[in-house]
C-alpha cells in the first residue's frame, strides 16, 4: 500500500518537474508577437517593374487619365482591386491537378458542393464564372419594371444588373455609413427605419428581394453586424420578402463580428459564417474575393423552384450546372480556397495588415474613411482635396496623382463611378484595395510613403473633366482631361 503511494507521489513529482521544464522551455522560446508576419512564405515570385516619372507621364497621358487603360506591366503596386488578384496556395495549385473536366457530373463540382454545403448549409449551389453572372441570373428571374431592390449599398455591377431589368436599386445604409469620420463598428449596417419606410411607401409586393452586402464594398469595406443581419431577416420574414446576401467578403465580415460584436468573441469564424448564411434565403458570391481564386462565382438558393429556373438560365448562358462557366480545376481551387479563407491566423493577418496601412496614414494626417475596412483603405478625397469640386472629380485627380508619383494604381469610387452629369456621389473616395496574400509589409510601407508625399503636394492636384464616357459603368472606359 505504502509502496504504491510512494510510487504515485514520485510520478506526481516527476510530472510536475517535466511540466515546469516544458513551461520554462516554451517561455524561453515564446515572444509576444507585435509584428504582423505574413502567415506564408513565398515559393514563386513575379517581378514588378519600376518606371521613371517621365515614362509614367507618357503612360497616363496615353491612357487618357483613366487608370483602367494602363497596361498592368506599367504598374508597380496594383491596388485597383482585391478581386481575382489573390495568390493561390500550393494546396490550391495541387488541387487543380485533380480537376475533373467532365462536362456533366464532374467530381470537382461535388468536392466544391460538399465544401460550400458544409460552410453555408445551402442545398442549391450553382457555380458561375463570376459574381455578376450570379447577379444577372438572379435578377433576370426576380427583377422587372416597377420592382424595387433594397441593399445596404449596391455594388456597381449589382445595381447595373438590377436596373437593366427595369427595377430600381435603393441604398439604405445607416447614416454613419455616409460619414467618413464615424468610427461606428458596423458601418455597413442597413437602417431598419429606412427599410420599413420603403416597404410602407412602395409595398412589400414590389420588393422581390432584399440584399445585404457583406462587407459593404461601396461603403468602405465596412462590416454588417449579426444583430443587423438578423433584424433585416426578421423584417423580411414579417413581409415575406426573400432575404439575400451579396457575400463576396463573407469571411472578412465574420471576422469583424468575432472581433467587435458582443457575444461572438469565443465563437469560431466558421460558425459565424454558418450563422450568417443560415439567416438568408440565398446569396450571390464573387469567389474572386474570399474564395482566394482568380475566377469564379456562386449562386446559392434555398427555394427549389427558383433554383430550377436559375439552373435553366445557367445552362443557357454559363454552362451545365456542374461546371457553370468554370473549368473543373477552377472548382477544385475554389473548394480549397474556401477552406483556407476560414483560417483565423490568415484572417487576423489580413485584417490587421489593412488596419496597419490605415492607421499609419491617419498618424500622418491623411484623411481616410474610418475605421479601416476589411479589404481596402479608402482615401477621403473631399477632405484631402477640398479645393476640387465633387463634379471635378477630386478622387480621380488623386488616383492620377498616385500613379504619377509612385506607379501605384488605385481606383476612384466617387462621382465618376456613382454620379452623373449634374449629381455628385455621396462620397468621393480613392480605394486602395489590397490583393490577398500578394504584397508584403515593405510594399505597403512604400505605399504609405507615396501617399504621404502626395498628401504634402495635394494643393498641386487639379480638377478633372470627362471628355468621353459610355452611358453605364462609365468609370471603366471614360476618358479625361485636366482642367
Ligand atoms: N458584389 C460586390 C460587393 C463586389 O465587390 C463585386 C466585385 C461584385 C459583386 C461582382 O463580382 O467582379 O466577380 O463579377 N467587386 C470587384 C471590386 C470588381 O473591385 O470591388 P464579380
């Protein structure tokens, strides 16, 4: 008896010593991480090209002051978009080798289907070649003259796809969403009062669906809270209005919910993503963002009859429902991309590195849309260039200036994109969208330096006039001159 007691006491002591030694070891080798390190190392590199100021001047003139017309090889740091510009992982590239290119019943489709079903709970999963194809199919079915589609803020292709059916696209984001200096944690939220007033005014039967864009790209990449998603869902339920997510950046939105919303700190991003989708009747997704792929989209639906109609449209315009405008290998890369985007170390790096860019600019007095968004930093052109009238496109002037000074390509999100000949947009912004897993901290430090230098010379920037523009989506192809 005593022998056994002694033996167990010895074991306890030994365990204690070993644990202490382990603690000592981990303490010795653990540091509190302050630097945001990229949670990957680089296996393949793509050279980028420095140009001289004289070369850039010739290039921007040839592009008629529209950065969309510049050849990518003439850009040093390309922050035009975070869409389709992600670096894929070695796992994604190897998944592509498993691509099953069968016309019907491809295994790649079923691998994607299983991943998306597990992640979202949706039964009807239609692949498309990109987000706007999902939008076109959805609004071909649900939009028509006299209908009204509310959203927090419609993205430009969503708005264009709604308007081409004759329906109206209405933005109902909270007032803070229009105030670049408001630090509201969920500036992408929809204003429920505005939504209910719209239902009251036009009648629920004229609203074929209500959308929420997560995160709200046109409003600065700002998140929508779970509380707001639930409340919008509840109003929709009361009035029998289908509720859809424009879920391009669902993982970034879920991460913000985990970080900022009471009650979610201990929840995994995966479970938050599931909860977001559980509340919706459908979703359009451009997989070119949080799918971590270069091409792809999805249309998710709960209603079987609507899904059947959508599949018929898909076959006519995109492809058979088990590939929908994509190669089998694209479907495999996407299935893997959706797994990787839910990695919380990746999301932590992603959101913190964008905040780093934003906070550094704020430190130097550069006015940006606050707080920093999920995929981009937006310069506030109204405050940066108060000497340029909104209809003389201050954000376009900054975009041109940034290319001239540093070979950086950003994009105007202001009156060129959302205004017309006599009405300016609500905000004049320059978006610096950060491609996923592409640039390192030194690239971002260079961007910071360039913007600080441009800020010091802001008084030299001049207003811009449109020379020529198409009737819709004019920012892509318009030509400009300086006033
Ligand atoms: N919805 C949102 C919120 C978007 O940001 C985009 C694309 C789309 C839909 C359309 O998806 O490009 O795959 O057809 N945004 C890109 C951007 C183009 O630069 O923000 P798509």
